[in-house]
C-alpha cells in the first residue's frame, strides 16, 4: 500500500482541489492507497474539508513542517510513503512513474515541479532553472517526495532540527541510503510563494541564508516564506 501524506495549516481554500486530483490519480494505481491530512493548528475548515473528501485526518499543534510530516508518517500504514503539499496537484502519470521506480528498487525520489496558471517570463525562467538544479543535484522539491517506509525509517525521517529545507535534507539522506530518482514527469503547484513575497524579499532571504547557513533554518525567525500568514489571491486551479 502507498500512503499519501499532506501537511496542512489553514489550507481550506486549496485542499479540496488537491485531494480531488490526488484521488483521481491514485485510483489508477495497481496498489491500494490511503490519504492522510495532517492538520497542523489550523483555524479554518481544513480538517472538515479533508474528511469530506475521504481523507484520514491527524491533528497536531507543531507549526513545524518536518515534525508535521513525520506525524503523518507515524500514522501511515503503507510500505511506501508519498508526501504531497496541500497546494500541489498530481496526475496519474507522475504517480505511475513513482510506483514503477519504487517497484524497481528505488529508495525514494521526487518529480519536476511546474507552476499552475499563466506565468510571467521571469517566473518561467526561474522555474526552468530550479528544475535543472534539482535534477542535477538529485534533490526533490518538497511539494512531492516519495520513498519506501524502510528507507524513511532508516534515515530517521525528516530532520526536526530544521524548520525549512527539510526536503533537501531528506533527499540527501535517502540518496546516501539507496537509489534516489527525479522523475521526468511533473507535478503542478501553486505560485503563491512567488506572488505573496516580492523579488526583494526572496533576494533578502537568499542573502540571509548564505550568511547564516544552517543556523538560519533552526527556527522560524527568518522563515516567513514558509510560516508567514500571507496568502496569494492569485492561486490557480487545474
């Protein structure tokens, strides 16, 4: 069985469409599946929407993405784990490729990520660059990561000393443990991080990260990109 794990904090606006796309795609798989939404301290209808779409819900109060993802893994029953962000749509092609990779002995992997909706030229350029970097470095974007349960347990799951970049740390740990693949197929994710934080904010974040390095990632202090309350009104749907 494959367990789909979705961390969610106040994701009522986007979660329903994400779950619909995921369940359509998962129903084409040759293996059974379960869907787990980890509701992390939401104040909206996230949990209600998850249950209305047939997902199992796990409630936590972490506001810590690595710990929230691990809570979902703890509740999962599958031999394979797949972590999907609440604003990310997957289709049958990418799930089929992920299952094929796991059946072929991969310890884990990820997929290319494309943004939903019409994009500005610099957004298209930036995403193309990020896709190349992720593929070259064998790092999975955090919106879609899959692995075997045994590999996940062997590397200790997501690193809870990190409040961000936990996806990079897990990718590297899984790659050291076994074969880690980046699929040719792509998932589609919301551009809201780009739309709610301007270019200047992204550049300041990058400079701060280069200056402080890992120490910056061990608290939420400089991580509004992930933990801030702003949300774009320019979210897109498939």
